[in-house]
């Protein structure tokens, strides 16, 4: 009898381990979580983003992250010395098939139309030396541009199309803007 109970216990434990290892989680907030789409093509495997990119129209097919409980919006801390130093960003927008290669200046905290495209870009924050601090907040090590990152929103004909990050030194980094036709880059910052 004891041996039968022991066997049942072992089998139950194995099923528990298998179920937990499959990532089965039931959460009522999972349906409310923002959706993430995987990048359709990565030109260089080292630039691959295993977590996908935010934004509509970025990739075809099903989203492997659908239904997952995504992390909440991170806190962004911009020191006064940084907000006092930087005025705007010059962003490059390129679409080779349509012959578009423009630069547009966007004031930090504001939105600007991109000439010749259906897009407008809002630069919410500029972080010149990006780091995640011990509290998990996105901030900067210094006011120097060692690892420049911009928190941006892109609107297509007035509708939010992308809400994420643009990295100057690592354009294909996690959460960066990707599009099958358009390239978006940080050209430079403009100081006050």
C-alpha cells in the first residue's frame, strides 16, 4: 500500500514539473497586456530579437507572445542636467523603394511630421548614456552620448503605429523600430 502511494506521489510530482516547465500561467490581466510581434526577418543573426518588436505591420503570421503577461511600463528617469542640455534629435527616415531619404528634426517631448511620408514621430524622451538602474528604471549614467537611446512613438495618418525605443549605436536592439520598407535612425542630437 505504501509503495502504491509513493508511486502515485512521484507521478503527480512529475506532471506538476512538466506543467510548470511549459509556462502555463492563467492570469486575468493577460488579455489586457500589450501584444508584441516577432521581427519577420533579421539581416544578421547577432541582431536577432528573441522577444519581437512592438508595432503593427511589422511581421506577418501569428504572435508567439500573444496572451503572455507582458511587463508593465518601465519608469524613465531623466536628470535635470540632461533635460537642460538636449533640445531635439535629428532623425533619418529612408525608404529606398520610394526614393525617400529625409532628415527631420523632432523636439524632445513633441511630435513632428516626416515630409513625404504618412508618418509623424514623437520623441518622448532622450537618454544619452542609457542604463537600467538598480530600481529597474531607465535612466542615464551621464549627460554624455555614450549609449544614446530615444523613447519614441510613430503615428501613421494620426494612428499610433509604434511605441518603443530607437537605439543609435544598436539599431536592431530589443524593442527597436523595424519595418519592411522604412529605416529610422538617430543621426544626431541638438543641444540647447
